[in-house]
C-alpha cells in the first residue's frame, strides 16, 4: 500500500460574524433541578428576514447523548454545523446539571 500525503488542517473557531444562521430554526437550552430542556423553534420570516420563532418541539432529559440523538431524529435537515453546535452546548448543559451549576447557552 502506498502512503499518500494528507493535509494537516489547523482547526479554528468560526467567528460569530461569519456564522450562517440555519434557515430551518433555532434552539433554546435551559437547565434546572429536573434536567435539561431543549426547545426547538422554526424561524418566522418577514421580508426574507428572520424576525422570531414558532415553538415546534420540546425535548427533556439529563443526558446530552440522548438529547442529541432525539434532536437529530426529530429535527432533520439542519445545517451540519448546527448539529455540532447543539452537541457542544448539550455537553455543557449536562456538565452544569451534574455539578448543580448555572448554565448559560453560548453563542454560535
């Protein structure tokens, strides 16, 4: 087998100003003493601009992996980077829940 050269990519975070909003919707994540609550909103547009959202689904659990799997199953066709963002945020939410700390959802 012949080895081929593969590119080495230095990872970098996307600047918030460069983030493309998901045309399908957005999520609000909250943590309380019972667990993690994730609300999914579809975007409401006016003049081709997102002006608000309509609550479509609510997910509850205490584990990020279960929430991630359920969101992927029940909210299809999001931008791939949106799923990655949700996964990161759910890990942070689970850690805050387990450590009984305050959770504040991060930006893009």
